[in-house]
């Protein structure tokens, strides 16, 4: 579409995962992304990336002048940070999503780059040592680009009775899922940011994430890391967090300090600064 030259344009980019993992994207989606994103970046007066990692990826794949790109972080909303539930409310939410007493939680889409089959394999090993634990996958199986290997891995390992698909989680209930979980795990192969990591930290549960650059940028020392291609390492780290109370407390304390690095107020101020600079 035509945009007059005197109109200033800011393009906001979350990630360019389709460049790093094109095999995970439907061909029709890939066609439009490859066609439209370069045009959008070229036309923009400023590009806003949600992380330093995404900024570097934009430079890498599109040869954009770094001075054209600003980094404005995502954050967790005040309502999420201040969420408080009564015992009865938590009971009702547990029942609503069929949540067990003890569980490892993943929240996010169920697309291939989220690496859920590897998580299922790691969980199966943990379950051998801790039979009472279950894995809750909070995401919509009917959403776009569902990873069919998830069901195949569950069937291969014969652990369907220990995997719970909660389905879509209402925003007002999401923080309760974190509060009820024993651990939050985020095993992605690629992310532009990773808001669920901050959401988990805000609810004071231990966080285990894949060892990729953007997760270090977000979590720093407030999380435990594992090689996203190593079932062995992921399962050992999962088991260690479940078994070691001191490790759990250490991670939770470090999370609390890290969380305050991100806020929507800071991000809004940075966006206002960017807009003002274009006048």
C-alpha cells in the first residue's frame, strides 16, 4: 500500500525466526514473510526490536544500519505482577484446567521451534525418578502451525497419562498456573524475547530455560540453563530443581532482582523518545 513520504513509519519486530528456522514455517507463510518483511524494514524510518538479540538478527539477515534500530524490551503488566488468589480461587482454577498437585509447566505456542518433543523426552526421564510429577503444556493444540511431533513423541514414550494439555489459558488465570506449578520450563530453539520467562519469575517459581542468547539477555543469572538439543542435560537440570530445595530458593531470589530490570513504564518512555526524535 502507498504511504506518503512525509509520514514517518516505525516498524516493530519481535523476531525473525523464519530466517533461522525456515523448515519450521509453512511455505505459504514463509513466502509472505520473505516478501513483506524486507520491504517493511527498508521503508521504516525507525525499527524497534524487542531485544538486543533481535536487533543483531535484523542486522545479520537484512544488512540494516544499526543506528536505524532501537531496542525496547517487553515486560510484565502490573495486573499480572499484583495478581492474588484465594485458596478457593486456586482450587477452582486447578479444576478448570485439570491441573495435578505436582507439575512442570510450559506456557506458550506449540509450534516446532518451541522444542516441545525434546521437553517431553526429558520429562519422561525425570518421571522415572519422580513418578508423581506430571507435565502441563499450556497452549492451544488447534492453533496455527502445531508441531505434530508432540503427539508422536508422547505415543512413542507411552506417557499420555502424565501429559496434560490445558488448552488455551484465559489471561486472568495465567498467573495462577505459574503459582501452582513446581517449575516453569521454556525449551525454545529460537526466541525474539520470551515474556513467559518474566511472567514465571514474577510468580516466584524456579525457571529452567534453553541456553540460547536471548534467554541470557532476559534472565541473566535468574534461571538455570540447558542445551536445547540435549535430552540428557535437560532431564538432569529438571530433576535437580525438583530435588534441591536450596537451588530452588536461590533461583527464586535471583529472579526477584532480575525482574525489576524490565517494566512497561521504561519501555513506554523509550518509545516516546523514539517518536519524538522522528518529528
